[in-house]
C-alpha cells in the first residue's frame, strides 16, 4: 500500500509534493535552530561558571587578606576539614554575610571548584600577603592534576624562598605521591620555613617512600622541622621510625619535639594493634 493510499484510507488529505518539501525544510530548520540555541546556552553557562569561579576566588582571597597567623590557621583548617562536605549556610553565618560573601563561602567549602579559578589562585600564590598565599596554595592543591603538579615541582628550583615554600605547600595539599622525590629535595632547602613545610607535605603523601627523608629530618637543626617530621612519621605509621623517635623522645632538648615524638609513637603503636 502506498503512502498516498494509506493517507486516503485514513481520511487525511494527501500532502502535495511541494508542500511536503516545504514542511521538511521547516522541520530541519527548527531542529538546527534548537541545536544552536542549546549550544549557545551551554557556552553561556560555561562562561558564567568561569566568571563565577574567578569571582568567588577573588572574594575568598580578599576576605583572608591581612589575617593574623592564628586567624589564618583557623581559616586553613576550616577549609581543609569542610572540603567536599555538604554545607548549608545558616545561623550566625547567614546573618553575618551578604549574598556575594555567602556564595563565595559555599564555593570554597564545596567540591564545585573548577580549574577556571586557577589563574586567579596561581597569581595569588605570589602575593605579598602570607595568608593570601597560604589559602591560594591550599585551593590550588585541591585541584591537583599532573600538569599542575609538574609546574609546582619546577617552582621548587626558584631562587625565591617564598615561591619554593608556597609550591611545597600546594604539593602537600595535593597529596601527590609523584611529588615525593621533589619534596625530598626540598627537605634539604637552605631556608628552615621551606624544610618545615616539606616535612609536613611528606607526611601527607601517604607513601613509604617519604619515610627516608623524614628520618633524616628528625635530626634537623630547626626544632619545628623536627616536630613536623616526627608528626609525619606518625601519620605514615612508619615502623622503622620507632627507635629514632624513641631516641628523640628521650633526648631532644625542645619540649615541642618530645611531645611530637610521643604522639607519633602512639600513632604507630595504634596502627600495629589494629587487626
């Protein structure tokens, strides 16, 4: 049965060839217009997300500028502990923050961050303000990625100690196991602040390869390097560190180092006792 005969039997009037052609062209044109509209909408959404990410990063960094070291430590710890957790702004926060600040707060505490904010954050890692650098490095570290890690590792060779310290900080927050060899080199940096950060970052790598440089660092001349190295050995549950840490506990002149050694030994012992 032809299309025309089916059309007649159904009671429908047959469509003239020229009209059918016009209808087909109209349908194709409508589909193309819909697709273009959808693509334009997607492009606009992507552009808006890029702007929003950059704006939120700028707002967060502006808020931490000028914070005292203590307040900055609170900020950094809050960012780390709430990262990825669902958050609903309410209570005193809702009363204290305006709409833009609330949006930036929620963005920084969520997992919605994309690499669109990276240019802003990378520039901020060279900022004169210490807390801006610290928070920027923390947020950069969250993003991770092989290319970014390679860039950060290359910055460990900078002649500027602040740049080296900030790069180590970002690598620590990234917890990138491939960065251990670079962090091990940073553990011998001439600047104590770089070595302190490297000792902390090595503990976040969660790999046995970090143990050797950390065992060397618990004999560092700077007490806070020894503190961070001891704590990192505890975080790694490094069984080979029990004797060196015990020596540190009994002989180090600095009470902070002895407390860190005791805490690390407790962590290692707890890990051993787990089934």
